[in-house]
C-alpha cells in the first residue's frame, strides 16, 4: 500500500463483502456480510473495520446508506464487475479490489460529512447477534 492510498486492506475486504448489493436499495444483512468476510479472509469483521469501511466507502460515494438499506454506486458496480471478471481467485479478490479502489483511473467524489450515514444499525449488539446467527447456521 502506498502512503497516499485512501483505502486499506480492511476497506477492500468490506467492499468485497458488499457484492450482494447492486443498483437497487436492499436491507443491510450483517450476518451475510460476516459470512462473506469469513469466506474471503477466514476472519470475522470487527465493529471498527466495518464502521471505517462503511464510512470510507460512503465518503467516496461508492455506497449509499439510508437507514438500514444500501445501494452501490455506478462506480462501485464497475469495480465489482471488474473484480468478478478478473479471473483472480477468491483469496486474491480483496487485493485486486483494493488496487481498483485506489486507482487514479477510478473517479470518485468526496461526499460532505453531513451527507454520510452514521450507520445506526452498526452496533456491537447487532454485530454480536449477527455473529451468533452466523455461527448457529454453520454448526
């Protein structure tokens, strides 16, 4: 990672875990995000990783959040398509996405802070419940 890169590894990991979303508003499913994240990285997201990832992705207008609903922007959909069509393996997807997210060729905006969702749904309690649901499905 270069010093000037905005997105870090965990942000790319969050981004890939959001590939279930598209250009239509959809309820945010933390259990599914945990499952996707575990599949990609054999690890479970922390509240800090999710909060930072959501904030950074919103700041660059790659995702939009309204209450407990999310949508991917056109730029995010292009990056998603590029990742999915890249032919890279599952464990290389995050690194590939990170290169695209930090690419100078990808034009993103800087959203004003007052327009960024505070992600009220993203609490330690909700994350814990989602994790319990995930582990119960897989036991």
